[in-house]
C-alpha cells in the first residue's frame, strides 16, 4: 500500500460519526455497491429480516458486515439467505457448521425463536466475535469452539493467523496450500452426532456446512442419520472432487440438488452435484422443495 493510500486510510479511519452518517445516507438514497464497499466503519448494526424480525451484530469493518449494513440480507449470499429463512421457519434443530461470526445461526434464531440452534467455529479469534454477536440478541444459541469432521478428539486446522479475521480455513492441508502464511493449529474436533448429543437432540432438520473442501468428512460423521432422516443441507461445494465425494455418500437417497448462483430465483435444479456456480448447493427432499416453492 502506498504512503498516500495509507495516509488516506488513516484519515478515513479517524473520521467521527461514520455510522450515523451512513445510516442517514442509506435511508435517503440507494448507494451503489461500487461506492458502499469502501464505506466501512466499526460499531453494532441491526440487520432486518423481511417479513418481520431483525438481529444485531458487531461490524468490525469487514466485507460481510458491511454488505449486511448497506443491503440487509440482499447484500450477502442473498439467494442462500432467502432459502435459509424459508427453511428455518419449518425446522426445529438447526446447525451452522463453519459459522464464522454466526450470521446464519442468528438468522435461524430470529425467524424460528423456538428452534434449537448450534453454531460451530474452529478459529478462536473468530469464535470470540461470534460469541459477542450472540450476546447482543435474545434467545440462546449453542456456541461451540471446534472443527467438525468424522472423528472426535483434536485435528489440525490450517489457519492464516496473520489475518485478524479469516473467511477461509480448512482441515484439508491442500486448501490454500499456495499461501506462505498458512500455519497448522491444533483444535478440538467433533462430529455432528457429538453436537446433537451436546444440545440434547436425536435428530437434525437443517444444516449449513461451510468447511472449505472438508464437507464429505462432516457428512461421514453422521451418515447413518442422513440415510435415516435425510435432513436438509445448505452445503458449500468448491470443486468437482468434493462434489463426487458427497455424491458417493448421499447418492440414491432421493435428494434434489439446487445449484445456487446467488442471483437466480428460484435456484436451478440439477441432476447431480458439481462445482457450485457460486459457493452453495441446496440438498433437500422433494417435499421440502415443494414446501418452500421450488
């Protein structure tokens, strides 16, 4: 970063009253993404969910919170978020695996306050931010500091510790292997069955699974339950290898697959999994798809 840019950033960071000013601007005129993506600040924000409800979270100056401030749930993974709202309203036990700062868990508890909701995040510094977000809101969300896999104990997480807030870490050593900053960190490791025992549930209705190419291992950790109950999953599929691994586990279970490009509504149904058009796939039973209008 040039000296001029560093000076401009320090000047911007020192400006007072950014949040109230931006809140006023947001109510008066639509601000294009090319502009508002630069208008970050720090403070507690309220994210509305239509129709009805909202949740609070801390804006630390990062992209997800900034998009949620300026555009609400339309601002970050908008098709996934819309699906998640519809699915949460008909679910009783909801798991957010790879929760980061807990946005999906917060949506779940807001739209379905009676649901049992658990959020799992392995990076301690991010987990602490997630806990702070949960403390701002009514209702109880089970916050679990762990990675989720197919075994219980400890595991090696490949972290980027020089980044205060990281969006992409994995138990897979090949993920981000080109980075010179990648560092192995020992973290607690649990299975979905461990999580369900911890929250006192024998079943799960809905899961969001975002674990950077470790998704198949997460599924192996509760594959008998998947085969019995066929829960709904919003799952990240980043490459064709992961897609094939997941298909090998759940193929033949009469699931439907919807490839989410975060633009098209309704999302496109496809015959099999592949690298996602954006990040996520919806995997659900036919009757679930019908119940939410797909």
